[in-house]
């Protein structure tokens, strides 16, 4: 994951992932990948 991403961009991407999960837009493989990405984004936001 790029450390160059800004907090606002990371938060917006995280919101998009949550929206897709809530709307059942992801299959199980996509969900696993998105959960990993969400964990990275949460860590980045906390670090900032």
C-alpha cells in the first residue's frame, strides 16, 4: 500500500468498501480482498 495516500482518500475508499459490503455487491473472493484492503486503510488512518 502506498504511504502517499492522503487521509481523506483513504477514508473515502474505506467508505466505498463498507457501502459495497452493506449492499451485497461483493462475492466471497472480492470480500476477502476488500477486507484486507480495509484493514490496511484503517491502519493508515490511525497512523495519520
